[in-house]
C-alpha cells in the first residue's frame, strides 16, 4: 500500500526530468511498445469482439482526474423499488486482447500502469488504453456491465453482470462533481452519487471497514518554479470510491459462490502493529480512547490538520501485506477477506491499468452465466498472484523514488536553511532516526539526530542534503 501520493502539475524542469529518466533506466521500465504489439493493438482497436447486448441508451458518465483519458469505469445511478440501481460499466479489455498474443504477453510483462511525475507508462498501448477500449464520452465500446440493486440503506439486493455495448455521455472530474452536488445543480443520476456514497460509508463503518483519506503531496508549477502543498481528498472522491468498492465486493461474493476466483486479500493487522500506532497517536497528541476502535478513530480524523495527516500516513502501515489469492474447484481460501474493506473483495474495476482485473471480470461473467471459465483464464490463474506482487513492488518503488527525487529537486538550492517541522515517525530500534513533516514546503523527509527524537513534537530542522541525483533529502535538528 503506498504511503504517499504525489501529483505534478506543469512540465518538470530539466534536472528533474533527467533524474526521473535515470530512475526509469535503473528500474528497467519499458520505453514504448514493440512494433508487433503496436500492430496488434491497432488491429484490435478496429476489430474488437462486439457483445450482443446493447446498453447504449443508458446515459453513463465517468468521474476521473481532469487529465485522465484511460477511463476504466462509467456509471449511471437511479432510484429503484424504494432503493437504488447502480449500473457500473467497466472497460472490456478482453474484447481487444487475444489470449497468448503479443499484446497479452506484453501486458503480463508490465502488469500495471506506472505513474511518474512527468509521464505514465501504460499497461496497454494508448490506441487501446486511451482510445478504443477507454470509456470516453460519445464513444460506443464493449464493456462489462454490472447492475447492482440496493435497498434504501445501500445494502445489495441483487446483482447481475454481462457484456454490453455502452456509450458514456459525459467526462466529469472530482472538483466539478463536488461543486455541482454542493450547489444543488447536479442531475439526479449524479446527485445520487452522494446519497449512495454516504449510505455505503455508513455500512462500511458498521462492518468495521476503513477508508484512509491520505493527503496527496501536490507540486504545482508557479512563476517558472514549483510549489509544494498537501491536498486532502474531496468527499466526491470517497463517494466515487464506494461505488468501486461495492462492485469489488459484489464480484468477490459472486466468485466465492461460484467456487473459482481471484480475490484481493489482506490479513488482520497483528496486535503489535496496532499497539505501535497507539503510541504514535499519543505522541501526536491524538486522543484515542481504549473503547474506540481503530476504524472509528480513522473516521474522526481531518486530513487537513497536520497531526492528523501525519497519523493517517502512518496508518498505511497496517495495510501492508495485501495480495491476490486464487482459489478453484470449490476449495475456498483460508483467508478470503480484505481487512481494510472488512469483507471479501476483488480487483475488477480497473482493467486498463491493472492486469488482474481482466481475469476477475472473466470469472465473474462465467459465474453469472453458470458456465465454465475460458481455458486461457484457468491457465494463467495460478501465476497471477506472483505476477501482481512483482508489479506492485515495482509500482511502490516508482512511487517512493519519485517522491524523493521531486522533493530533492525542489529543495536542492536550500541546503542549510532551517524549517519548522513535526517529527512523525521514530524508528523503534533507532530512536535517533525518523521522519519529519514540514508545513512549508510540504515535504516528508528523513531526519537523523544525535539524541532520541521527540515523536509528535514540533522541531526546527536544518536541511543537510538535497540531491535529486541520489533521490535523497536529509534533515537534522537545527
């Protein structure tokens, strides 16, 4: 689970671009696609497998970051029999990718899309990922269409999944969605995102699930240089995520009932990890009464407050250890739940960016139809957890190194300066080493001291190193 998210707005300056390019070389990140892969993608874009069912009359819309064009999901929300109907269309990558072909082989090599501050390295060629397979507005394309009926409290009544042709009507972004809902100008299909999202959040709390509102570090181009800041997620992002979670939980239940599937699982955190977080909360002066659960505490925090933001960053340590669990022939796994979701859960809503989702979709379609899964799915299933684990490690390395490089590049001319910081982490066996969070600029960096660090306390710190070439930012007590 990534501990930090980072976005860059504007074009990075040359030294930063050079450091990011060197990181890609070091990690062996692919530079473009082989000609045979591109040729197959071009052909697939022209001649996809077209489903028989037509759902193009449903006015779907997408909600994504403004610059995104790899649109995996489109939704339509409505009232239905005293509750709600959620229609969720997922890009049908299998309609374009021939099993065992060059395109399929390349996807298994890449596993997932990688995001760098200056570019993205996609899972599929853009002619598919940002073109024919993407749920772009006005484009008719194949999709895996989920229809999930909920009661008035947001609980699932019935669910169905089938291949369908769909056409999105609008490409929306989070800020615009939030504004329209807050102002009361959203049409019902969009306004219901808040109503259904909040209902699902209440059910998440009821079952003990956790959604971490971890702030993003944001780098914005300003007057030929950059500024750093923290950005707390909008409520609309949480509501949107709840629709995806609903679909992933529905998919998991469907596969478990079917007896063959691939789940996203996470064991319950050990008591020692929770005890450590309690000590961190105390050091950050966050009140955590013993009768209050971890999940309830998380929901009470405000990511716009620095101490709360620091604690939320540390809470991601409990989410490490997630993986993919394959089961088949009715032999269910020993661990079938995701501790943060507090329910069985599957990745199935981002097939343009994540390999496993294509396989989960096929298994769900087979389960819904009462048919055997395709042979190409069963053949690949056992190797999928290892492939996804390797891809997740690579993506985690990319994220960590990119954050370090960007911070070092932005601070390289400020070595020796003193900043106001807050110690947000102290290593358990080396209390003189930890991490410090700066208010301005919005940096989280390593600090090394000659005496034990005061966890949770404000501390003036001096920048001792900022080298984007080695991706290192270091601080010491001032």
